[in-house]
């Protein structure tokens, strides 16, 4: 995963969490946790593909 892709995903996730915080803080917190886990899995899979 390139730095630009990583930054775009992180920015999109942050904006999504920010906008859902206006609706319901509990949903926003849950969404933030889910998105962090998904992002960590994507980074893990990406790093394992690079390793020889």
C-alpha cells in the first residue's frame, strides 16, 4: 500500500467518524474501532505480500 493510498483511507475514515459523531457518539466510537481494525488488517496483509 502506498503512502498516498494509506493517507486517503485514513482521511476518509476520519471524516466518516467525524460526521457520524454529529448523529450519535456511540455509533461514532464503534465505527472508529471497526475502521481501525480494518485498517490494521489491510496493513498486515499488505506487509505480508511485500515480504519475500
